C-alpha cells in the first residue's frame, strides 16, 4: 500500500511545536459563538490575564483588518513591553507594522495568508525597539474570532542569544574548515555508508595526485594496499565493538600514479544521533623518515658486518682532552682487561720494543695534526718474555677537524694482521720453491709445445668442417621457403633471403643497407623493435595483417613473425633476425569457422523453437481435445448423479468416477501448462512472475523476482530457453539447497540478457558438476555456449549459490526466428477456457 506523502511544513515551523492540528478560523468562530456564557467566565479571564503577565515570553493580541493592514494591539503583557521599551498605552497605539524591521514588511501579506489557511504560523522576524535596537525574535501566531472580529494572538520570544550562538558556531565551523584545509597534514573524513569520502583537504590531494572531485566519489579503502585495507577494517570493527585500540597506525597508501607512501593514520570516530557513522582521519607522510631510518639501519648493518667480518676494533682519540675510547675488540687485540684505562701509555706498554720509537713519533705527528696515517706494529703476547711470541696489528686513523681547520680528534680502526704476515713469510718461501719448479716445468713445456702443434693441426681440420657447415647454412638461408632477414643494431638490412625478397616483390640486393622503417613506416612496429633492442628478448607476433604499400590492390595477407636479437660477447644486441610465415590461409579458414559458428547458433535457436512448438502443439491437443472430453464426461456423470433417486451405489460409483475424472483433468491441465507455459502471450517479467507463483503453490519456494528496465526479448525461442533454464535452476534449489526462499533477477546490458538466480542454502562444490548427468546444469551450460553466451556458478558450502547466465539476444524484430510451415501459432491476446 502506497504511503501518503507528508504535508510540507511552513517556513520557520519546528516539528516539536505542532503537536495538534489547529482549528480553522471558521471552526474557531463557530466554537466561540456556540459556547454559552457560564458563571466564572470573568474569573477565568482574570486568570488568563494573570497568566499572560507572568509569561516569560512576550504575548500580544491585535485585530486583523486585512492581509496588508493589521489592526492596533489590543493587549500586550509586561514581557513584550520590557523587550521593546514601550508601556501598555503606547503599545495599544501601535500596530505590528510599526515594530517590524523594514525588510520584513513585505512578508506580512504572505504570512497572513498562511495563518488564515492553517490557523497558526511560526516564523522569525526582526523587531525594532523604541530606542532603535534591532531584536531577532521567534513569533508563534494563532488566529481566532473574538467579539465577531478576526483576532491574532502572538507569542514573541527573544532569540538574540540563540542567533549569537549560531553565528559563533558558524564562525567556529569556518575556522575548523580553514584549519583542516590548510593543515600541513592530509585530513579527510569518511562515512561508513558506501563507504566513501565525505571531505578531503588540499594536502591529501597533493599527496595522492588526485583532485578533490576525483577523490570524493571514491572508496576510501582504494587508496590503501591490500594489507592496509584488512588492518583498517579490523581496527574500525574493534572500536565499534568497544575494544580499546590505538588511534594511530602505520599504513601504505597508493597515489594516482601508482607510487606508494608510508603514512601514519590517526582516526577518530564521528557520531550522528549517538551512533558512529564515519571517521575523521589525519594522515602524516613518514615516507622520508622511513627511508632515512632504513638507510641508517642498512649503513649500520654494513658497518657491523664489515667490522665483524674483518674482526676490527674501533678507537677514538680526543686531541683536546687526550682522552681515548677503545671498543671491546681493541682490548681483546691488545690482550688487556676491560678495566684498564685507554691511553697512549697503555698502548706503548704493549708494543714490541723494536716498534715503540716509530709509534711514538707517529703519535707526535698526529697531535700536531699533520695528516691521516696507517701503520703496522707488533705487540708482545707475554710481557715477561721480550723474545717470546708476538702479534702483528695494523691501525689506521683519520683526523677530524673543526671549522677552523684545527684537528680535534682522531677516528681509527685496529685489526690483527698476524695471519697475513705469516702468509707473506710463507709466500716468500713458496716463491723460492716456485723458482726451482719453474726450471723443472720448462722442460715439460717443451714437451707441451709439441703436443700443441698436434692440436693446431687438429683445429685446422675442424675449421674445414666448420666452413662446410657454414656453406650448408648459407644454402638453407638462400633456399628456405620461410622469409628471413638480418638487420644490424641501427635497423638497417644486412641480408635477406629469396623468400623475403619475393614476398616484398623485390630482389635480395634491393634491401642491402636500407633502413627497415624507410620501407615499412609503422610506429607500432618501431616500438616493438626498440623493445626487443632494450629487453634483449625475442618478440613473437601472430596473424599480423599486411597491406602492400606499392600495390594497394593486392589482397590483404596475414603473417606470423618473430624478431630475435643476436647478442655479442658483451651481451649487447649486435644483429636482429626477422623470421616470417604466411598464415593467410589459416586466417581465412578461421574467419570461415567463426561464420559457421554463428550459423550453428541460429540453428540451435531454431531447434529449441521447434521443440517449443511441438510442446505447444501437445499442450493445445491436451487442452482443446482431451481436457474438454474429460470435462464433458464429468458434467454428464454429475447429471446422472443428480437424477439418481434410489440407488446409493449409483451415487457412490458416480462420485468415484467424478473424482477420477477430476484428477485426470487436473493432471492434464498441469501437463498442458508445463508443455506450453504462458510466455507466448506476455513478456519475460510476467513469465517469471507466473513461474514464481507455480513454485510457491506447488513446492513452497518463495521466489523474489526483480526485472530491471525493459528486459524482454522479441524471440519466443529465447523466452522459452530462459524459462526452462530458470525452472531447472529453481527446481535444483528445491531439491538440494534446503531453503524456502530464492531470488531471480533479469536485466538487459546492451545486446545481452542477464539472468541471475541465487539462494542462501547449503551450497556445493561447482567442480562436482562434471559428475552429474541428465538435463541439469551441465545441459544448460552447453546450450548457453551454443547460443554464444556464458554461464557462471559461484557456490560455497554453507553459504548459498549464485547462477549467472548471459546470452546474446540476436532477434532484431518482433516476429520469431523460424516457424515451421503448417505449425499453429497461439492467437495473440486470446484466452483458453476449460469447462469443468
């Protein structure tokens, strides 16, 4: 049942103030006149006057002479007098026009007309006080008749403070908008309905590269990566569930150009009527900070790996305070405990006596700030044994100077080179042994030279064989039926074979040295050649059309071609090999195949239509012949039953025969409807509504039918196919889904009809369809593919199923595709009547 539209409220009317419908002026007059005088009326008038005087709002009464000429004030309470600065006598000499602001005077006729029509009027105006002050007020006026005259009573409330608060609120909102618009961080507001952006500031637009108009209709989740979408949704759901979640989190956002940024999003829920309806989000770009942190971590990691791999120790020397810092590795290399103070003296105590003088001089040079240094020295492993085991160390230092160029401190590294020194000693011994071995090897070399000469002779023979293979390759290049061309890296022809020249109507010598694109000007082909040169990978094209530029009348040909780069030893492209194959015949055959596929689709529709006509013929036969005979028999048996007077057995037998005939008629009628549904006279929307009624009445399945737009088809064969497909899928829901509700949707998208049927039942694994047989889903899918359409099935166990069929509607006119000669057509708009 359609809902009646609400009556629009008058301007300035607040819904909470209109709790009842006011009496019309004539109704009020009638009620006043009909009300008899009664005792106590004077007392009530005094009480009313006292109530008016005690009211906090101003109250006035005035006559209404005409729409444009209200009369003088008849009564005014103290509140309105105090508000305007008049006394009661002065007020009675005034009319409403005398206290209204000039800009509100023109609204008086319209307001009066509304009050006469509705009996009540609530509006806002500006009043002029006696001292000239402008006072905004809210006026609630009601019209009634008093002593046979139209009189208006008005309640006047001062809303100066409300206006001031509203103006302050507006300015506050403007400041907040300016703050958001010009804030250094990206700020945007989203609504959960949709979801979509509600507002965005300029900084966010600059971050993402979108305009505000592009962002506002977008889904806010589209700017997050896949992980960010999941995390953001989970955090919002937890907050809506009342869980405590940190307002800030780190995400990755995608800009319009595909770049990704690291941002920290701080979100705050926004509420409407006490319910969360969106979020205000502040985005801080931390991409540079993250990159700097990553670079610092990588630098520290590399330094740590280098130091650990080289087993180096780090040391510092402050030249101003002469304080030293040694890492634990330095103490370990010097063989000292960590409790020993780091100093030059401590270092010299560990150095071998033979190296102390050199190290002392080096320390003096460092103090004077002459230059960086690198030195090697020995330390004694056991100080008590000056001639005992020693360890070789290497140290290098770098001077750090202040802005005046004076050295302030030295940064250095210390590492063990004992093993290197040992290897150097061993290397010297090895060199001596090597010299002896060289002499012995010289004799062996002489023997090798003889063997090398034999190898040269063998290679000469191999080169002869290679030349023979080269001649064979040359013969293949010249006489192969496949067109071949060699090009240099500047895309100039080096050589082409006879087949390539013949395909272009030239001789091979014509192409030598010519630029490829001077003969074939094609920007797309040039891009392909440059891609192969850059990627150094072959490129294969299939069935590329070609029109001969020199002879436009020559037929169109199709070619498969492959462009292969030949690389030099350095990996650079040196040559390109272009290999062609004429596939014109194959493409001609493919187009013929596509043509025949279209014919097959038409034949499929014709076959389906022929089947439907046969069903129609059987249905008409059942309805027009068999059912009428059965109905007539039932009718006559009914007459026999009614005329029988004595024999109870006759009544019983007649009743049984009537019941059997009734069942035969019902089954015949059911078979007639199944063989010939109602879609021959109506559109698809009515067909599916009828099918839904049948499913409800016979099987208890409620089918919700949605048809969008004009989704009908002029082809009866197409209607019949869609009906049978829908019937089969709905019957599958009855048998297997275990639900009593389903949804059927039909719509047209360009030249295709889309039929969707869904349920919330048990679901199944679509892969198991291959094991089924009979006229089921597989049969429907085969017929859809024969019609040039497609069928998709989405189903999950426990979550229901969705069946989608999309078929092209090839019918261009209202008549059906094919009607066999002699076949009967149902009369347009006719009705079939079965007498029972």
